[in-house]
């Protein structure tokens, strides 16, 4: 990722801004990321769409979770495992999920991703950060 790309300089999580489950995930990270390491881009924003496209994901078929860290794109359960482990402390235990075969982990992830609106709900608008959180979100 070039340094002039929006949000260059730290890990970026691209999430579905209208998905209730995804919004819960972002709120969890905002609460537990005490070092404010992660930044966020809703996939409905120009920055989110550009990041998805730049890493070979279809912004109109948002069934993948994307983490960009040090210019490397991580998706699905590998991305989730990296993000949670990156919180430090007890959360590093999430790295142990790597012992499960990726095909098995990703199959579970994809089932949840395909059914997330039906199982967890959908919002009419994207997640709106508080003024104190705003700097961590790309437009």
C-alpha cells in the first residue's frame, strides 16, 4: 500500500457498515484496542470500496472481512485471528485458532457472512463514530 493511500501508516479494517454483527465487532474493537492501533473503513464508503477493489475483493459482494496490515491483505478467519491477537494481553490466545484447518475455519466464517443480515440484522445507515473515535475512521 502506498503511503499516499487513505489511512496509510497502520492496520485498517474494512467492515460492512450496515451489518449489525459487523458494527458490534467494531464497537468491541474500539472498546478493547487500548493502543488505538486499528483504523476502520466501512465498505460502503469510497475508501472502503477502494481498499476492497485494490485487494481483489468485490465491493458489491461484501462477504469477506479485510485487514490491511503492513501492506499485506488478510481475509476471513486469518484476518480475524490477527486482529484479535493484535489487541495484546489475553487476546493473543486467538492465535491458537490457527491450529484449526483454514478450510474448516473459513467455511464457518462464510456461512456466518452469507447469513449475517438474516441472523443478526441490518441497519439503514452505516455506523457513526463518536467525535472522539472519528479520527480512526476513513471516509
